[in-house]
C-alpha cells in the first residue's frame, strides 16, 4: 500500500514526469504495457503475479507511451 500512496504523491508533486495524467490514459497505458510485455518478455508468470510485478505494472502506467 505504501507504494500506491507514494505513486499518488509523485503524481501530485511531479506531474511533468507523468506521461499519462488522466485515469483513462493511465489505465489504458497499463493495459498496453501488459499486452506489449506479454509479447516480448516471458519472464512474468501471469498466472501468479506477485506484488513486485503488480508494482511494476502500476509504475508503467505512469511512463508508458
């Protein structure tokens, strides 16, 4: 939960670092990253996603274009 709080604070304090500033863009780019990552990087066990992978997905929503 701390990571999600920190991510929210980062969005508020450094909006210029965020490529996706609306919830629609953020969620859409998270989904795009998952689709793209699934195609070229198979080291993630999508049946057993751990907290580290989930945190990475949340972070990628911030920067993925």
